[in-house]
C-alpha cells in the first residue's frame, strides 16, 4: 500500500512538472511581449529584458492610442464581433432546430448539401468575385453575411437539441405556442452550454481574423484591429506611427516597442472573455466531439 502511494506521488510530481513546463512555454512568449511593451523603447533595444521591465514606461501604449486609426479599428472590431456572433448564433441555432424536426420534407437533401460545404468551397478568387457581385465589397456587412452560418456549428446545435426532452416541446404545442416561440422562449434558454461554446469559437474567430479585412476591404475606416495590426507588422507602418509620436515622447519609443504594445492591446480583450465562458466550455466541447 505504501509502495502504491509512493508511485502515485511520483506520477503526480512528474505530471505536474510536465504541465507546468507546457504552461510556461505557452505563457512566457506573451509575458515577454508584455514586459517589453512597458519598457522604454530605446532601452529595450539593448536586450536582456527577460523577467521584468528595466526602465518602466507606458509611452508605447500612449503612442499607439494617440493614433486615431487604432480607436476606429477597435470600434469596427467590437461591432463586427458582437453583430456577427449574435447573428451567427441565432441563425445556426434556428437552422439546427428546424433540421431536428421529425418529418421535415427534404431533410436528407438539406443535410447532404450542408455536409458538402464542410469539405468543399469555391476558393479565394470565386468567393471574391461572388462577394463583389453581391455588392458586399468594401462594406461593413462583408464581415457579417458570409459568416452567418457554419454547418459544423449547426451539427453541434442539433446534437444538443436532440438531448432535450421531446415532451417539453409537445407540452408547449398543446398550450398553443408556435415553433418560433418554442425556439426563443424554451430551446435557447436551455442551451446555455452549447451557446457559450459557439459564442467563444465564433467570437474569437471574428476578433482575431485579419484576412477578410485585407482581401474584401480597401477602406481604412472599415478595417478591424487585426488588419490594422497586420499593416503595422507586415507593412512596416510602425515607422510612420513612430514619427507621428516623436514630437510628444522624444526618443522613448521604437517601432519594435510599438509592435509589442499593439500585440498586447489586440490580444488582451479576448483573453479576458475566457474565464467567464470556461465553466460552459468543457460541456460544450463534449457535445461538439459527437457528430453522429
């Protein structure tokens, strides 16, 4: 018995050590960017900053927020994430609710068409031509309409709805409730775990996506924060932003320190959402793993 306890303790120590190491190599890059973002830019160029800032400074953040384009990009991203996620959840859940109905005419055809979209798509150029012909190019709704439905999320919703007791819906029908009323007043309030999981998936996608802003939008006023960040990193736009702020901060910021500050500003809001949705996440992932 004593030997068995020692084996369990040894296993726990090794397991915890490995998990701590994995957590460290995942968290440290973000921490490295953070401490360099709150350090004086020219001092950070000397290197050697690994654990805490050497010359504390928030001028990098002030310089980034001093740029009017960042505030506008933030507003575009917040509006896009909120509207697109809300509509995606509503329409995906509504389609799933309809496909769960017994006796739905053409149900197999709808399912087959939906499953085909999981394996095939038109490709970038045909998709661009389609969006352009629909008049969505360079408009805010280009972030919303093409992402309103994803069939993999429909399947996840269907699996959850099938677990709800059918007697609940039948009782509502006897009381005179319509399908839409059953869906909005009974089904959705009982689906918090799967709703939270899909909200997390879709919300993170819309917050982190930069590609649509690069391909389908040419107006700077409509570009989200990640596209703004992409321009700073990929197109060396930090030089211009740095020169704009030199008058206010002198030689205290560099293009590299501005990149660090921009990374933290773009990443931090979506990280703050995770703790509030974590309690639903495990159950939602279990539902998503079953696609029968």
